C-alpha cells in the first residue's frame, strides 16, 4: 500500500493502551464503534465491563446439578453416567462464569511494511491532546456544508484530516522527547560547570528543551487553526459576510500541512 494519495484519507483507531493514526486502513480486534466523517475513519474499541465472579450463579448452578443428579439416581441411571454428566455441566458452567473477555486491541496490518504511514501514541497526555484536536476538527467538519461558498466540503474535509495527521506526527515526536525531558528535570550530581561532562549535559538539555518548545509551538498553531476553522464556519453560516474568514482559516490549515509535507 502506497502513501495516501488524493483523495486524502486518515484512519484513527484507539483502544485502552494506544491511539494510532495512519494513512492506511486500521482495524480493532473486536467490533468497534465506527465513526466516519469527511476524510476520516475513526474506530474506538468498546470497553469491556469488569466481570466479577458470579457467586450466586455458581451456587444456583451447583444446586441444579445436584437436583439433576438426584433425579437421575431415582430413575436408575448408572452412577458413572451421572457423575460424568454432573461434572460436564458444572465444568461448562464454571468456565462460562469465570471466563474473562480479553480487551479489544488496535490492529495495524500495514504498520510493519509501511511504518512511515503510522503514528502511535501511548502516553496519556499525548492521547488526550490528540482526542481534543479530533473534537475540534469534527466541530469544524460539521459546519462545512453550510459554507460551501467559501470552501468545498470535500476539500475542507481533506484539510482537516491532513491537519490531524500533522498533529499526530508532532505528538509522536513530543512523546519521544518526554522521557529525556523528565530525566533532565531530576537532580544531577554536583560537578564543575567547566567539566566536559557538565558541558555535554548542558548541551543535551538545551537541545531537548528547544525541540520540546518547537513541538509545543507546532501543536499550538494546529490547535488554533482548527479552532478558527470551526468558529469561522459557524459564524459564516449565519453571516455570509464572514465567508472570507473561513477561506483564510482553511488556507492556514493548508499551510500547516504543506510546510512539512
């Protein structure tokens, strides 16, 4: 599968441990909640409810097995047959009562062959930020049909998807930087500031800090562009004179994606 070509389409899938954005189809191991809008397919794993041991059900099952065995005894059935049937029914019932359903998981069939087409977020902060950006993009997407005089809804949907793909890339880079930034905030052994080790550490901290600030600035720009796209379209739906603001907002979204891709 080659990189997503026009029409641009973004796949997003999330389970309990990770969120994946990709330019290739994604799946969830069990039937997910599926939401398609614009140029985006959004899959969410259905949470598995916690299943406590059903003590009352086990007691009822055991009582029914005893009653059934007693009835078979009265009917003259062989003891071995009664024992086998009772053990079989009780075993099946206990297995069904105590079994645990494994949680659903995101499946990325093409990730190994095309890693550049996938961005995986597993840290809670990055996942939460991406979810917020998805909500902003969908808000803007819902308003597109009312402002087709300023932006074609299909083109606008692709631009929103491209902005989210760029956001996933930025959040993935920030996620990789996070452990290094956290380590550098911890106390370090006292050494001479002029020593080679201290100078190397200072350079690493400066570089990591600069990269962190760069990702924060990029995320802020994407967030602002998505917010403006939604607000401008909602305003223009009631005020045709505001269509120029919609055009400018989507031009900014196009710049956000085009500057890197």
